[in-house]
C-alpha cells in the first residue's frame, strides 16, 4: 500500500504534468537510441578562396566539362547511360551526394553530373560545381570494389566541396600578379579582373594539405554512403602495386605512400561508427 501516491494519480493531469511525462518519455527513448557519430573535423576552408567568385569558377568548370565530354563523345569514348560500369559509378555516387551539403551548402544547388570515359588512364576527378568523371582504366584496370570506388569518388567530391580549386586559383594568381598589382597601386591605377578563370582547371596542383583534407572528408562521405572507409587502405595498396615506378595520371596529382595510408588509419576511429550506422540502410 502506497502511503504517498504519485501526484498524477491524485489530481487531473495538467499541461505541466503532461509536459513532464513527455520529457520523461523522450529521455527514455534517447537512452535507447545509439549516439549519432559526429564525423571528422577539418576546420573552415581557406579564406583565400573568397578572392575568386564561386559562380564564375563554377561556370568556367561547366564549360570545360562540356567540352571534355563532347570531345570524348566524338572519339566514341563516352559511356552511354546504359553502360553497366557507368550505372555502377552513378549508383555509388548517388548514395554519397545527399551528404555533400554537410561540408558546403552550395552543393545543394549544384547540377551534379557523373560520366565515364573509356581510356587506359587511371584517373578520376570532380570539378567545381559537381562535375565528375572517371576513366575505365581506373575502375576496370585496377578491378576496384564498390567500396574502393566510393573512396575515390568521395575524395574527388571532397576537393570540390572544400573548394580547393578556387583556393588554388587565388594563390596562383596572387603569386603571378603580385608584382603587377603592386605596380598598379603605386602608379595610382586600378587593377580589375585580376583573376583569370580561363585556364584548365584539371591541371591545378593541390597541396599536400589539400590532399589530406580531401582524404579525410572523402572518408566520411564514403562512410555516410554505406561504403567501408577501410577500402582506402586497399585502394592505395593497389595503386602502389600497379604503378611499378610509372605513376598514373591520378598518382601524379595524388601522391601515394605509407604516410597517406597512416593518415587514413588514423581517421578510421572517427568514420567507422558512421559506416556502421549507415550500412544498415543499404
């Protein structure tokens, strides 16, 4: 026998009582749910990118991408929509793209394009604005698994999301135009249109820090898409074994080595919980 029955049994439930019960229920539910993985921390992008208008760079990227796809089509090297490897590539990317805006809100408005080019080149890229392409030499030549393709595509998407090309254009132009700008200011002139965006965006060389950042962000995108980020290790092992002293196109801009694998291994504790949560969806 209860000497002091609960208050809600002695009185009619008030709004306060109902709210208290609701909070208790939500608290109990939260205890039963798994904690959400937070993901990687790469900090804020470089402020230098703000010197280059994003819209202009993305329009330039779209023009270059269209020209490249037209050239590939003219050579009958552009895979048709029903090509099995292209469908596979698009299916893998489709699982990662919904998470892109976590790293760059602009990605929600990008017109994403994904194509496959028939070539022995071991290469892939994602240009500013979400223009993606991979070569059959990468996918078929190295016999990549879906997880390994996820790592590659995640890495390339990460370059675009972190706007490394935009930052690199700014740095290149500041270096080459620094003396000219100084002369203009000293002479009392006005220097306009300093940043020329007509160059080939695919020839930009990213820094070691850019590559590490793209690896880290790419691993999280891979994991959120339900692909095993540990495939980053096997991917670079395949790259290293197949190159045999003759670097592929992708390796020329993405230097391999034990340090790269070590960095991937260092990030696995942050991304593996994300993968474990995500893979149940697929």
